[in-house]
């Protein structure tokens, strides 16, 4: 079964129209990570459900997980993981979904968060 299709170069004027038709079908969830990119997922398939499933198989709880994200395709994962960090350069929706904020990618935000929360 196909769970995800990534479309990398949809002309910006067409994005909203394509997304609206896919969402109206009720079968898909649409996310994006960069302008002109569309990630078409089967309903219920996202980084959050994938991470939760992997952790369940490994016996790891959400309270033991650090997740980092900067875009709309990271929202479900950021909401699920207990130690969720939005990158300083991330979109506002990611910052709202995460429990913590760290420095930008260019400022080594992941390393900063690990130093701060893991290596106390």
C-alpha cells in the first residue's frame, strides 16, 4: 500500500487547489516542509504515528523521547514526544506544537538541546 507521496515542485498558485481537492476526499493528510513541496499522506500516517509505533515496538515511552522539528510536517511528532523541540528557525506552528524551543539549525540547536537536557 502507498502511505506517502512527496511532490517536490508544485507551482505555488496550484498548491491550494490541489490540497483542497485531496483534503475534501477525506482519505489524505497534507503537510509541507518547504514552499512548493507537498507531502500527501494516507489519513493517520505522519511522523507522530510513525514515531509512536516505533517506540511501542522498542518499549520506549513518549516521556523518554526527544524530537526536533521545524516545519508543518513535524507537528504530530512534536505533539507526541515529551521532549519536543522546535528549531529557532522553524515555522510558528512548530513552535506552538513543541514543548521547548532551541536554537536554529545553523546555530546547532539540536546539540544545544542535548547539552541542556541530557547532559545535565
